[in-house]
C-alpha cells in the first residue's frame, strides 16, 4: 500500500469487543498494521481499526495515520450494503420470473419460496433440478475482488484434485449470471440430503456406531486433504453434509489454504489470516498464529465432542465419552478427542495418520484401564504407606514433594487428571517451582496438605491436595493474575504476548515460538473457595463427572476428617465407568 510502517509503531493498546466475538482481545498498532498489510477484511479487524481510530491523538503523525486508516476502511467496505440488497433483489426477481436460471447444461429449475438451503453475508444457496437430477446452486452476491478469487478457487482448486479427494463435495460447474450491469457468479454442485448440524438435532441420542462412522469419514476426508496440501480452516457441522447412503461429505472450501504450486489460484489466505468460525476454530486461528494441518485436527476434535454432547469444549469441565458409551475402545477415543483439543498445536496429533495409528494400536493392544490404577496405587503407597485402607493426611513438604515427583516420573498409559467438582482437565505433570509452589496446567498453587486413602479396589482410590492460591503477581507496581515468564527472566502481563509476538526493551520483536515461555496464573480472589483438588487417572471414580457433586461438596470443609474421606470413597464408588465395571 506504500505506507511507511516505521511511522506507525505506537505503545497505545486498543481494546474492543465485537458483538459476536466471545474473545476479548488486545491489539497494539503493529499487530493491526500487520493484518492490514495482508488485506485482511474480516469484521473483527474492522472493529479494531475503528476503535483505534477513535483513540488516536491530534498530532501531525497520528492525523496522517487516521486519514490513511479511514481510506483503508473505505476500501474494506467497498461493497456497500445497498449494493448487496440490490443484487439480491435482482437475483430473486430473475429466479422468480424465469422459475430458475440457465447454465451450460440446461435450465436449472428453482422454486424461490421452498428451495432456499441457506444464506450468509456473502451469498445464498438454493436447491434446484437440472434435468432429472437434484443440484444445489451457490450464488456469490456480496463480493470484492478478493472474495471473487476465493469463490473461483473453491471450485477450480478443489476440482483439480477431485479424483484424489475422499468424502468431499462434488462441484459440477462454475458460471456467471449476468443481470444488466451486475454479474452474479455461481457454482453448481451435487445436492446432499442434510447437514451434520441438522441431522444431529434430529437425533435423540448418539450411538457408538454413529460416532465411529463420523470419525472414520472425517478422517478419510482430512487425510486426503493433507495428502493434497489443503488446509480447510473452516470445519464445522454446517460444512459437513450427508449423502443418501449416510456418508459424511466435507464442503465449503471458501477460505481454504492451498499450499502446493500446482493450484492455479493460491495465496488468497495466508497462514496467519484470522478467519474462521469461532466455536470450532483452533486457538492459533483466533490468536493469528501459524496455520497447519493440526488446525483442522483441532476442529475435528471439537466436531466429535459436539456430536456427542451437543456443545463444544472450551477449557476445564469437559465431559467424557465414558458417560454415554459402553465400548472397549471408548477410553482411547476419549483420549484422542482431548489430544485433538490441546490448545498448543504441537501437543495435538500432527496428521490424520497419527490419529489412525493411535487408534489402531489401541485396538491391537486393548489397554486395561486398571493398569494405570495399579501404577497410581503403587506410587501413593510407596510414599504414604499409612494411607493403605486408612485415611491419612500430611503437611510435610518433603513428603509432598516426593509424592509429586514420583507421580511425574511414573509411566502411565494415559494422562493423569485433576478434578475440583467445578472443573476437570488432564495434565502431564505437576511442576515444583523454585519458590516452593507448584504449577498445574499453568495454574500456580500452594499445596498445604495431602489427604490419601487407597485400597485393593483401585478404582475408588483418593488423592486430594489441599491448596491455597498465591498472591497476585506484582509487575512495575501493578497487580496481575495472569503472567508470562520469558526466557526464565522477564516477567510480563499475559496481554503483552497475546498477539503471538513480544517486543524486547532494545526494540526488536520475536515470535513467542522462538522464546522460552512459561505461563502462570493465580486464582487469588477468583477461586478462593476451591480448597481441594483431586488427582487421579482417567477412569478413577473421583474423576468422572457423575461424581462431581461429591467432589464439589469437599470445598465446603476447612479440613477433611477420616469420616469425610470414608464417606466420599463410599459415595463415589457407586458410579463407575463401563470399563471399570467390566474388570470387577
């Protein structure tokens, strides 16, 4: 655009909250400018720019910036609402007057009152009849040059590798309908029966076979996309269709990233573009990070979770497949979904092949859920022999440290879990910090005491941490509950690196991917009522959601007497997973 980015650096932070954006974001000017240089035209950026303009000061440099940003906003909104409404009316009038539209293969009959399949901000989709065949027609009404190129890429790039793709939409033709001075591009495609979203709403309950059909079809589709260097970037239930045979079909490649040089239309979406639906998008999409096949794998995990429970999983408090399915492989499928949902891309599966290998390995190996329970029980007894069959507690910091260390060193088939009754999550380790505190999933805690009670049942073993939340972090005289430690020496509030980049005092900027970063959060003042954290393996009675009420009730007690411990063990033992019941 010819503007000098060096003139635009500023320290002011701009905060905004778009009407349909559940994420509260901070932007500094260089973050905004990086996105503007990519010609990003999404509405969340527009809100950020407009709010930034409103706080600029009345100086020569910032007035120049304000004028330039206003010009750019005019370009972003180059296609006004009135033009969209006029084009839509012209298209509707034409379809109504001609009972459809012409195409290269003949006339497509469209009933304008009954054949509308969907509508978005850029266009509309109708079903129609071409000869004897049912088709769907996707019209692009609201478009800029960039959106038109994306629309063409959706048809041309996908069709170039169509024979190598599996369970993906069948595009039949791309054409343009001329309406006076306006041209309305449209894509003719095969019509499918229903979307996954509508199909799921019509189901009263989900069977294991239904889940596995969805899992297998999506894996086949995404694996074929990976093999052809395509990242979909917008996977969600509305973009998954079902054909007459009950097969799942991935559609809507409007914002897909086409990696390979073989594609004639490319570089329309950069890997850092902040585009996608919010519910099913990976954290790196929201935070403007690197987009990889692991981004689609995150969406896969969310879709499978949503299919089972009717909502997506964000943070702690997630449910588990063992609550609704009884199958030998349910534990591993649950673990696969949760690994797909890791916030860090590198902690997820990196390809569909890795997921397939993991699942197939489990089917061959058939892990006994009791194996992890035996290991857990042995670790606790090796440090706290007094806790065998009798409730035991200790405040001894050396013993607490030894127990945490042995749990970290023990080899489990699946990750350990924690549960407060209000939320739960898996974790790989509890780190002992130099200040004597502990770090659990980024949350800093003070472990005051440990309560334990283990028996030969194994499934109802109890290990409970009594905790306290440390004080708020003090940085330059200000208190924060969420900070980052950079390269083991620099403490900064979390928002300063939320963009994915950090500016050092000497002025240079580095990506957080190249830095040693540790996240720390204190729940001081936020979750002070949470006094106890229960630790266990995935299918321990103390971890499953059916027993959350009993774990939550612990938070009401200042101390846990032997009677409370025995009652807790008795109550949680009434609810067991299918795999645990099989082993009894």
